[in-house]
C-alpha cells in the first residue's frame, strides 16, 4: 500500500544523507592484519578474482546487496547499480519486493534485465512477508524480475525499533525450511546489519540453506534509521540499540568455522573498500557485499560516480592480493594473518 512506498522513500532520504552509520560501531576489520609480502613475484594481471555464484560466474567476488524498489527514484537506483554490476561482472540484488507484492504497478522499479541481461540477480523479501506470501508467492516475485535467486532478509532489530514493526518472531525456521526445499541453492538468507552468528547459521544450513549473507554490525544501522524516524520512548530505545549486533568480522569468521566449505558466504555490513573486502574474503567469505557506499555515490553523482567508487574498491582488492602474494582468494585464505584486539575476544567466545 501507499504507506510501504512512503516509508521506503523516507528510508532512502535518511540513507542518502543521514547519520545512519553510528561512529561508535565497528566491523572489527581493523583488528585483522593481512601480512605484507615484499616480493610478490606476480603481476597485477595474474590476480584471478572470478567466483561462481547462483549458477553464474562473477568476474569479482562482490555483491551489491539489496536496497530498494517501489518508486521511480528507487527504480533509477536499481537500474544504475545493476548496469554497473553487469559491466564489471558483480552480483546485484534488488531491495525488498514487498511494495510490488502489494501493488503490481510498482513492479517496473525492480526490473533491471533490460540493462543487466546476464548479471547474477537476487530478488528480496522479508522473512515475515514470506510467511504471508508462501512459497508460490515468493517464487512469483523472483520470476517476475527474472532473478537467479531470492534473498530472504532478517531484521528483528529494525522491526522492534519501528512503531509499526513486527512484534512476533515465531515460525521463522519453518518458513526457511519450506523455502530452502523449494529454492535449493537459489535461496540466500541475509541479515540487514545486526549479523548472523554461528548458531543461527548452523541451524539455517541444517534446514538446507546454501547461501548466507552475515550482514553484520559496523555499517548501515537499520536500528539507527528507525531511531531517526521514531519519536519519544521508541527513539530512546532505538538510540540504546543502534550499536546492537555482531561485528561483521566476528560474524564471518565464526560462521565460516561453523558451516562447511560448500556453503556460500557473503560478508556485508560496513565493508567499505578493497582492502576490507580482502579481509572478509581471508576470514572465509566467498563474496564481499556492499550497500550504502554505492548507493550514496549513485545519489551524489549517478552512475559515473558509482563507477568511480567501484573502481577504487576493485583496485584496492587486487592490490591487497598482490601485496599478500596471492593470485586468488583461495591463496589469500592460506596466508597467515594477525587477529588482535576485540575481535580476538569475540572469536574466543563464538
Ligand atoms: C538496505 N538493506 C536492505 N536489505 C534487504 O535485505 N532488503 C532491503 O530492502 C534493504 N534496503 C536497504 C536500503 C538501503 C538504502 C540500504 C543502505 C540498505 C540492507 C543492506 O542490504 C545491507 O545488509 C546493510 O545495509 C549492510 O551493508 P552496508 O550498507 O553497511 O554496506
């Protein structure tokens, strides 16, 4: 309905210019130190970043994670970033398709196949909307945009901070199990900035989930976004919880330890550059994911600005591999690294 679209526009405004990345939050990636190799004995062009994902082959292990859809403005964001992903061989996700599930007239703002015919494309829906839609309804959303897979997002922290949000989180695993059975390795389960930890990840994998985006703490905080929209006591609770979550570095390292190598892991949540991407890949991610930095670049300068931002990221990622003497992510993972500070404490507990 109208309120879903209006809320989404308020969210986009806040994400474009608001203080949605609380400075006191951290991914803890600053506690990961890759080790310099003074004699790399390789050329930059020897770096092979290609990665399989959703039955396709990416040229770089990067996912532009789901953000938007439902309005004309959102449609431009989707098309610009999908085209960028197509050009550079990345994966791309649209934002929550709830708006088009409620009103098919909004479907056009999620349609990117004309500009991104071969991109590895993810649809997106919230866990509790998926309960209402059922397997067939979710499949219709995926098919309507020609997606290669479907992202199911978890956002209990955001819902509890949203005055009109969900208050009952029962029945989630049952839906995940049904979707995993129906979609197989086309299903991805993601958080939205509070992180998926090893216990939840293990349970998801037991139910058949084969792709997980841990989306941890340290980047965009949806609790903070809702705090900025809320008033009174709701805003106070939002302020208290805007640092709640599992830091991205702790989430990805502990989840990789908890699940087998066959599970595809994405690490998003505050990953902001090529070196940070290299760090999450070293910790066990198959792909690094990013939302806010590419969204902001697009809002400020359209596709050219987003492409400039992406080039800095890709250059930094290649440079990190060369300077660790790694031709591939597989080699990068075998290199020694140093883990210090709070991340060491997190990993001792998880
Ligand atoms: C998001 N995110 C998100 N996630 C999701 O599954 N469905 C959605 O509709 C949205 N919408 C959305 C809008 C905008 C503007 C942003 C910035 C983000 C969450 C996103 O996919 C990601 O999990 C988090 O933002 C963490 O990554 P970053 O932003 O710190 O790189």
